C-alpha cells in the first residue's frame, strides 16, 4: 500500500508541475511557441540519454533507497524552480531533475517485482496503471482549480515538492526485505558487462522482444497524431474550446475503467492479447476522429475518447505485465531502463514527425491513415498471436 500511495503522490506531483510550468511559460512570460515546445523535450530527453545507465545502477543498488533519494532530490529541484528567474534556467533545472528521475521508474518496477507474488503481478500492474490514469485526470483538474483560486503557479510547484517529499517518507515504511538486492559476485563485473546483460536478457526472450517492438510501433503511430488533436478539433468545431478537455477526460475515464477491471482479475491473461486489443481500440478511435465533422454531436466526441482511453489502459497493462513476468528480478531495472530510453525517443520523434506530416498531407488524412494502421496492427497481432507466442526460442545464443 505504501508503494502504491507513493506512486500516486509522485505521479500527481508530476502533473501539477507540468500544468504550473505550462501556465508560467504561456501566460506569465508569454514565451515563444518554440520555447514552450522545449518543455516536453526537457522532460523526455534525459530519459533517452540516461535511462539505460540508471537501470544498471538500480540493479546494483537497493531499489528502496534509490526511490527515496530520487524523490528527495526531485523535491529539492522543484523548490529550485520557484527561484528560477528565466525560462532558460527553468529548462536547465528541469533537465537536471529529469536526469535524476530516470532512476525512478526502474527502481519502482524493481520494487514491485520484489514485493508482489508472481500470481498477483497482473493485479499489481493494473493497480499502478489505474493510479497513473487517475492522476492524469485529477492532476490537471487540481492544477487548474489551484490556479483559478490563487492565480499563482508557485503554489502548484510548492505542492509538487510536498507530494514528492511525502512520497519519499512513505517509501521509508516499506519492509526492509525490499532493500535486499539479489547479489552475485559483483566484484569483477564491470558496468559494461551489467549493461550488456540487460540487453541480453531482453533479446534472448522471444515473447518479450515481440511485445516491446509491437508496443513501440503502436505508440509511435498514436503519438504522431496525439499532439495534433487540438488542431483537428480547432478545424471541426472552432467555437467550442472546451472540446479537447472533454475528450481528454473521456480518455482518462476509459483508461481508468480498463485498468481497474484488470486489477480485479486473478487468472493469467496473455499480455500480447492485451497489446493487440489496445492497438485495435486506439486505432479505431483515431480513425473515428478523422471521420468526425462539424455536424457531429458532442457525445460522440466523448465516446471516441472513452474508446481510445480503454485501448490506452489495455496497452499499458499489457506492456508492463510482459516486462514484469518475462524479466528475472535481478535484471528488471536494466530492462526497464532500455524500454524507457527507447520510449522517450519515440515521445520526441513521433510528434515532430506528426507536425511535418500535417503540413504535407492535412490533418484529416493523417488521423485516418494513422488510425487505420494502428487498428491493422492490432488485428494482425490477433491473427498471428499463436504463431508468434508459441515458443520462447532464443534470438541470441
């Protein structure tokens, strides 16, 4: 329970933080659009550079201690944001904090693997997914509410620092057995050897590598259109500025419902089937968005958001569950580090590609094409599932 509450507070702080900084750059400093676009880059770029190295060190150190130190340092960096007088200093502190944060996810998943029994991993993974999706709904709403009451972004940043500090305090109450790392003879094992062992663990597992490659392809397709949602809605219904908020709320609601459902499932479920179902739902929702027009009633927009959210939840549970089940506990930090470094690259490259494609082919066509290919991937995965998942043949000898 302490680990779940800690994750909830940490995720909530991240969303409060992002809302505060977006308000600061957009409304207080009236920053240039290019400068504003550097905010998500500052959040994601350190993950590309340092996630794999962080995963190696997490497997060498005590994951409980790593999480506590990470939250404490992130809380301190958030307090520094309150004092930063310019956008460039803000971005510099964000890069530092995001670099420290690369240790957080590998350590968190390492702890889950240590404290949760194998037959409860699906339930635990779904609970983590549910809490993550809840914070995506609560965080922006709470941030907007605080800003409307106080008109100060600094209060949101202060609350973020408090959330991270309380998260670190809760982690201190985890059982001492969590701090125990499975140690082999590390005296003669170099950092490079540990890093290579993480890649070997990933590439030697047929099921895991197929699941991750499938997830990366689907994520890239969806991310191409994700940040272009506002552009599409601006063309369809230019006078209804609240429409993106309704769709995002629908996505959050669908994701919470799907992950909450699987948190109550006790039997084992094929994680590749979850990934395929998620791709099919997300692709269908994106394709439907491309078909909507000015005459479409508002409830249909919300329904499409719920369908997309359900697919998002299924995909999250599928990929997290596959890593938890297929990775030995001794290398799980390294595998998560590899996964997140590639994922952060996708989060940066895909939206930039989407912006170029919108200018070249138009927003409607982009949603239709991306939705079609994502749904096609999901349907093809279902058809080929038995052939792909029958054996765990080694890909590397």
